[in-house]
């Protein structure tokens, strides 16, 4: 059996859970299961006390041919089986630097931070895909440790693994981790161009790419160009994520 402890930092060791802490989680999986039925993304929940998964949705992207229940049962052994070796080391690094970052955040702010990163899965057919994973805390212990976290898995827009970023809701700032230099760096506040704001505004209203192009008197390829720039700037993978990020951070 592989050693899964590398995925769990001593800085975030969760031992006993009090009755008050336990009350937070009554029926908490039901809305998550409902959400999973409305999205093409894969969703799973980590329990850092049990060092395993509470729930894995049946959306196929993350499953590598298994059912959600099978991956839940496998827990972190799933990673040892389906993540390529180079990226397995990367995931261990993400856990290390991510928990070090969270440890420096005031407890009251920890739920508002999301860490995002990309890694390769190699499925049972031998096909390798690059996925993006966004992890955000669901429940904290009384002393601020992350007890449970929700992960959203989607196809990545990047060309290679890594791309470790942390976002804070409402702060309009991105922290990027420099793997070569081994440090976090803060990037300035995000500013959207007028065209990017137009694309977002029309997308919120349900316009297709062709309809946006007609509305702002440009070609569909130009709209696609601005969407791609927008995704890169916000560190998101699709227009739904772009709208959510821009709305949460009051960019439009």
C-alpha cells in the first residue's frame, strides 16, 4: 500500500472532532450531490481527519473508468494509481505549500480562499488528460484547521501541469507559486478591458458567441480571442467560471 500521509500536512493535522464541530455537517452532502447533478465538472469532498473522501460525484472526468463510490472507497490510493509520477510529486508539493499559506491566513478568512492547480491523470485506456482542480474549505475545526474541503475538477486550459494559484473571494488578487524559486508572489489587482467586460455582460444575459459578435460588431473569432484572454487573466477554464469570478470580485 502506498503511503498517503504525504498528502496530509502536519500543519493541518485534524484529530478529534467535538460535538459542536460535528453539528456543522448535518446533511451537508445533500446540496453537494444536488450541485453535482447540475454540472459537467467532477466534484469530490476531502475529509482531513479520516484522510479520505466523503463523496465523489459520478461525473466521469475524474473517475478513470470507476464509479464515484469506487473512487470514494479508494481514497488517496486513486492518485497513486492514476496520476503520472511527475505530477504525483507536484501534488505533494501543492499540499505542502498550500497548507503553509493557509496557516498564515487569519482563521476568519480561510474559508474565502481557493487554491487551483493542474495535473495529469492517466486513465485505464492509457490516455493522459490535463485537469484543473480547485479546492476550497467547507468546514474548519475550532482552531482553524481545514477539516473538510470541496474540490471542483474540470479540463485545464493550460499546456502543462503546475500553475498553482490561490484566490481570495472579493479581494481581486491572485497569489501564484513559483515552483522554480520556491516562493509565493502576489499579482496586482485584475483589470478587465472594455471588450472583456462586454463579453462577460452579454454572456451573463445568455448570448452565444455569434450573438455577442453581432451585438458588438466584431467577428466570432474576435469574441473567442477576448474570451481566451479573459480566461487566462482570471485563471479560469470556462465562461461560467469567469462570470462567477468576475461577479464575486466586483469586476463588472
